């Protein structure tokens, strides 16, 4: 194990530690009450506990060769399906979504873990069989593999995580050989068509077959003032907070939108708004730089991987993190729809933090085994 650790790119765990600490600082501001001590902040305490659990899991994943996961891919896939089905049977509904399983005083969101599980099983599938993505037949098996957990997550009313699965799928099949031009073109057509449909709905009255609250979330993407006290409220308050932060920010624990509780979901979905208001443009750029370096380092790990399975594992994690970052920050500044996706390592949420740390553990696992050991 010591010889393996010599292969590690130590900048990756250092970046993660910095990001987690950064998140704890912003969470402490977003959840603090006047006159209360940080040691009495239950949100901060639970996030610290989740961080320690996540670090333990990272260390645990390094004890075995990631290639062993291929031998248990079928079991992992079945476990993933059963886990998602259990949510529909015994899960708790919170804020319109049946996504949580209650374990005493602790809530667990299986769809978070499902993202890592689908990365493992899809990596095995794509590495084991060479699919010809130039033909329709080549798409069938990978698409079916994804569609079952995708539909189960949609059934939980969790559109955000379902979109993450699509981003993971696109990133991994690209590395597996699918045409980048085709994927980019398809994405542009879907995005352009969606915006055109929304515009036509607003100005021409063309119907869109979506539930009311989901439709409103998309409509406020065109113009938040369509529903300023409803679906557009979150986005409007978020942009006010980020804009008021200016270059240097108002200062930690001094954001008015945050302290006066105008910002909704300020410690989870809209934590970037708190960061932007209190730490300003500088604080936001520092966070984006940390993310950029992490993803860049992960791409290097993928390129240096010994095998296709390791390369696909890292590609899946990179795709997952990149989409979370883009979507979360995008929704806080009004360029992406509000989906409820957390900001990796920054947003409050034990399931999310543990899952992201576990995913990074896979990257490090591939990294330390990129070279053959010589005895």
C-alpha cells in the first residue's frame, strides 16, 4: 500500500480538503443564528460528521484494486435497482419528492449513491463490450442499462438527479467511442428546441405537457418576473444576493440577503448565492478555480489509466461533478432551470457529500494504480 501511495497525485486530496473546508465555512454562515455558537450549529455538526464518514470511505476504497469492482458489477446493478425501489416503497416524501429513507434521526437519499453505482456498472459494460455507436444497434444495450435507474429516479420526482444520469451517460459513451460532434449536435438541438418551445408557450400559447410547478420552473428561466413571488422568487433573490456581493463581497456572516432570510434554501440549493454575496467575485472565482483544477487533474488520471474500465470510471465521476457544478451555479444566476441539485462539497447534505467523496475515492484509486508495481 505504501508503494501505491507513492504514485498518488496528492494535489487531488488536498483540493478536496480545501473544498470541504470552504463548504463548511459557507454553511456555517448560511445556517448561523444571532448569538449562537458554531459548536451549537446542528447543520455544521452533521456536515462535519458526514465529511468524516466520507473520508473513511475514501480510505477504505483505496485498500482494494478498483478492477475488482468488475467482478461484482451484476450484483451492484441489482443492488442499485433494489435500493431505488425501496425508496418508492418506504421512502419519505419531502418537498414534493419521495427521495429519502429515514434511518432513525438520519435521512439518507439513495439516488445520490445510485449515481456512483451506475458509473461503476456502466463502466464495466462499456469496457467489456465494444459498442458501435455509429449504428442504432450500438446504443440499445447501454441505453437500457441506464433507463431502468433513470425511470425509477424520475418516479421519485427527482428530475435533477435524472439529468445527472444523462450527463454521466453522455460523458462515458463519449470516452467509449461515441462521436463528440454527434453528442454536441444532439445536445444543441435538444436545448435549442426546448427554449423555442418555452418561448412559443409564453408568446403563442402552445401547450407543454408538464406539471404546473415544473413548467413554472422552466418558464422563469426565460423571465423570472413571470412568477416573481412563486417559482421566480428563488432566482430573483439569488441574483440580487450575488449582484450585491460585488468584487470583494459584503463579508462572511454579513450578507443581508442571507442574514435576513430572503434567500431560500440558502444552505443547500442556493449556497453559491450566499458565497457570492458574502465573498464576492473573488470568492466565486477561487471556488471555480478549485473546481477547474480538480476536474483537470481527474482528466489527467483518466488519460493515464491502465485500462478502459479505470478510464471510464473517472470519466463518469468527472461528468457527474461537472454537471452538478454547471447546473447549480447556472440556476443561481438564472441561466439554468432550478432543479435542486447541490453544489459538490459545498452545499449542506450528508448524502451528497459522502457520495462525492466516495466518487473522488474512485479517482484516487485509479490514480495510484496507474503504474505497475515493481518488486
